[in-house]
């Protein structure tokens, strides 16, 4: 089986859906952010604070390189991973990219009070979050092999939609 690579904006449910999907498909789930954290020995937030976003993006590409050599994985990417063409090429070479498409109003609710995402730790958080969302959505839609409407569905229902579309 080829990898299934979940992409989409922060808070769209990549990790939750990825875990559930891996259970249903009896296969291995990898969260790219956790993979990077394990390799770097520090949290994403600390990587950003100590070394900056550019360095994090390099680690992200290294992770995409390593993971795209494997098969049969369910991979949850970080929200910025597929904005880089190189990462997209790598991830597509070993699998299908699936976008979890969630409306901004729902993302806003899900990320309320979240302090774990370095890109959202800023005084103009709400405005920045919307700007980033609007800039990224067309890219997500462009790179995705499959777009799943995941706004008002349970993780189980999103999994069923993915399974019926890929099988
Ligand atoms: C990022 C999203 C995060 C993480 C990092 C950067 C982004 O992952 O990779 O903070 O650029 O959108 P999640 O999408 O899992 O929050």
C-alpha cells in the first residue's frame, strides 16, 4: 500500500484522523511533527525559538525525505509542510496527499486558546491566522490528490470518507 499523507491547516484534524485511520487500516501512523521532535530532541516550539522557522523547514524536508522512502504509512504533515514543492514531490512519490478541508470558522474554534503552535504566538493572532488560512487554502487544494470535506464530521466519518475514496 502507498502512504496516505494528510495535509491541511493547523487544527484541521490531521493527527486525530490519522491515528483513527491507521487503526482502521491496521497500519502505522506517523506524525511528522513528532518525528521531527524525536529526531531533534526538542519540541517544535523550542526549535522555532532557538533556531527559527527556516531551520524547522529544513528538518521538515529531511523528515519528508525519510518518510517518503517508506510504504504503508498514514502520515500527518504539519500545516506548512506541503507549501514547499520539494516536500510535495517527495510525499507524492510514495503516496496520495489527502486534504482535510475545514472552514475557517471551525478552525478558529478548534484553535481557541492553543499555545503550542509557534506561528500563532503573536499579538495579531486572529488576523494572522486568517491571512495564513486564505493564503494556504488554494495551495492545499492544488497539491491534494483527494479533498475531504472535514468541517462538521467526526473523525470516524472523515476516515470512512477517505477509505471509500481511496479503495
Ligand atoms: C505549522 C504547523 C504545525 C507545525 C509547525 C508549523 C504550520 O503543525 O508543523 O508549528 O506552518 O502550519 P500542525 O498543523 O500539526 O499544527
